[in-house]
C-alpha cells in the first residue's frame, strides 16, 4: 500500500497536540544541552572577590550549569598544581559547582582518553604530581627518572633485576654522533644539540636528550632559543598564521623547500608507527609554536614547552566536547589550526563570543509539543539531504542534516515512510555517549511527553542501567516514541524514534 507521508505527519502532529492539551504541558520548556569545555582562566573570571571578576559571565554560567554539560580534564589539575596550595580547595570547589563529575583523563599506559565520573575534589588529590616533577628535575639522572620511587621506599626484587638489566643496556658503547665535515651554522647547531663526549654509550646519549627535553619543558630561554633559530633560518613573516591565516601552509611550503608544515607533520607521524591520536595531536599543536607558525605575544613568563604542552592538553580534552571557551589567543589559534587538520568540529569561543551566544543558549528551546512538531515538520521539508542511510539502526531512510538542533543534541533526522528518528552525529573524538547525557535527555523528554509506559519517570542513576538500549518508551494512540541508544556513523549516540502504527 502506498503511504502518504505528509498526511501521516499531519496526523501525527494533530495527535500530539491533542495529547499535549490533556497533559497540560504545552508551555513546559525544554532545556538545551551541549558539552562545554572552559579553560582554567575562564573559571578565574567568575571568582566573585577577584579583581578581574566578570559578573555577566558568571550569571550565564549559573544559568547553564544545570541544563548542559560542562566538562573538565587533567589539564585543569596540571594548571592548579602549579599554584599556591592555599587556593586549591577554593578553586576545586568552584570548578566542581559547574563541571560536577564530567572528567576526561588520558591513560598513558593504555594510550586511551577516558570519560570518567569523578569530581574535581576527588580526581585532583588522586593525582601524584610528584612523579612528573621528579621526571623534569634536571638534577635527576636517567635511572632516577625512569625508575622513580616514592620517598623512603625501597626497590623490590623485581625492580632491582629490571634496573640491572636496563643499566647493562645503557652501558653499550656507540660511535660519536658529530660529523666532522660540518661547518658554520650546521656545526654550531650540532655542537649545541648533540652530545660531544668521545666515549658515548646508549645511556649517555639518552641522558643528554632527556636533560635537553627537560630544559625545553621547563626553561623559557630554551624555547626562545629554538624559535630564534627558526627565525634566523626563515623569517616567520613569510609564512606565519598571524599574517597569512589559512594560507600559512602554502606559504610554509614556498619557504621550506617545497614541503608544507602539514606534510612535515604527516611524515613524522608515518616515521613513528606507535603514535596514537593523542600523540599526533599534541605533537602537531606544540610544533606550531616551535616552527613559528604561531607566536604567543608577549611570550609568557611560564612559556616553556611545558606550558604549551598543557595548552595542547586543554585543546585535546576540549575536542571531546562541542565548545572550547578560552581568552588565551595562543591556545585558541593553535587549537583552531590543529582542529582543522584533524577534522575536529569543536567550536572555539572567546568569553565575549560565549556571552554573545546567550540568546541562542537560552531561547533555542522546545517550548511545547506543538512547536516541537511544527519545527520538526519544517526541518523535514527544508533540511539538507546528506545521503541514503547505510547504518544498521535506520533502514531505507534519507539522512537529513537539520539546522535546528532539537534539545540542542539531535542534529540529524532519519526520514522514512512510517518513522522519524532523531539522533546525534559528532566528529570522531566526541562521537560517544556520556552517561550524564542520558539523564539530562531522559528528564527533558519525561517533562515534555509525560510518564512513560513502564512508569519509570525521571532518570534514576541508581536504578537505570546506562547500557540499556531502550531507556524510555511512550505510546499514544497509533504513535510510539522510543528513546534509547543507537549506532551512528562511526560511533554511538542517543536516538529518539517516533513511529506511526497503521
């Protein structure tokens, strides 16, 4: 039988409108939801007693903190650990008021970024910052850095055996690295950056580069020296992002022997097979500054590579959210270039831009069922058709990219003869479900549609299983609405399935 979709949609809208009158919820608002990542300095601006306090910003963040998801990361803790410990508790409690327990952390052993449920007051004190400090201590030798032990703690038998084996490996001799035929600038650079001992071993070479790496991370002058060396080689005005914007890569290519910056980075990634997504991202980000593609002005007092590395981590963790808010021009610029290269769609806002979006944040809401379905009808007729569906959870359907993002989450519509499916498609880093999103969306849908068929009501974190594929179901006349988990292109998401029974 031929199905007239437009007729069925009109019928669907009619039924929903009548049902909404019965429930008396025509004027209940639907709250919006995004993942927002603010760097540490943004939270400093909303500390009431501080000199640079921004009342308007705090007001907006207070309005949003319970209707969207603010995320934070290990990079916030890295920043905080460098400050006076007397401020730690105050700053952590302020952060926790907004981010709650939406925590991102990179596991260097498993080489995986995890989305965890951990409050700042818990995750900060669970982190041993002394390990990193010991590793960066220039007075420590290679063995102390690689086999760090806690104070007054002795090595166990396994550690002693491992140390002996590794020490034997380090003692293996290798030839001198200096090339005698070098002259001029090349000779000067060789003498500056390569070990010059006549009796080199694997250990002495590793020790040399470890100390040099530590200097880059902790000594601002070493970073300045490297940038100056690059500047002497090629004037950065010929290719810098500040001057050439998105043409910088082509200009870099013109001035570096036909090799663009992105070509250089791709070759580096290919040469080191063990690089994962995090490694590539951070290396790309840091290299922008070291190659003078970007220049932080003025160079901050703390602007050693460790500071740039922390900015890289902020940008990385923000890539798992929808928006990065920062007033740090250096961070924003490098994040923009890096996101573009890795096809990450996280938006970057300054405080001013964040505030300018206040109306969108607070007014682009689903106010009632009637307007919800009117907007849905409009989007079905006017949205961009992306493709025929190839995913397993939606068959024989057109995939539409809707302009209006329902509940500020659903940004795709699957449109078939007898059903509509609203779901979310994000870029690869962010294309996964957060448990807190399940609660926020469920509570909004229950507020709009009323009690579900199983009478579960609002989301209960203790009773609801976050792995359940069907979270809530509503049934009205010949319309069935199912909210649950689905697969999208390359990941998973939450899906609102509206089906018409005949």
